[in-house]
C-alpha cells in the first residue's frame, strides 16, 4: 500500500485545495484511482474536514467515489513549511484510496500512529523516504 514512489518530501507550500488536487493526481499517476476520484476528494473535504490533528490531514473521496478506486493505497506528501488547512496548518498530507471496507482498517492503522505528536513532528521534518515508509507501514505482530 505504501512504496517509495508514494512519498514526496520537501514540497513547497500550496493552498489546501491544491494540496488535495496534488495528492489525488499523485494517486492517479500511481494507478490507485481514476481521475474522477480527485473531485470526490474535494467534495469530501467540503462536507467533512479531513484534518486529523498533529499537523496531518488525510483527504480521501466520498462514498460515490468508490467506483473510481482501482486499488487500495496511500500517498504521503510533506510540506515542511506547512500549508494552510482551514484554521489549521498541515505539514503532512496523506491521500487515501481504498476498495470496499479496506479504508476502515487502513484509517485505523494510520490513526494509531498519527495520534503520537512526536511521530508526526518527525514526519514533518524528515528528509528520509525510508523513515516515512518505516513509520507508516504496519508491522505484523
């Protein structure tokens, strides 16, 4: 679900709308979703904000967008200087696409990691794709 080409570090700050579009287009380029999914990501954001706290947002599509998902996966886009997200500032945008109910398990796994403020702050600052992969890839216990 997460590989090195899914991670973009050191990006220039952009608007919230552009960050959502860029995450969606990144997922399109990886074959995770069809282009129509990007519009549903914006629709989701306008109805239910995807700011998770700790400088992280997790934009994803609406239920209507599920037919545009080709396979489950995420992209990680880091904005070290922050990007405005409503009244908050986001440093890491995690674009999410999931088939069926895969998103529930995926969101749960990510939320557990992202509740830790220190881990999130490290994700804001890292220059290592490997560190992002290690941090966000669940380990089998």
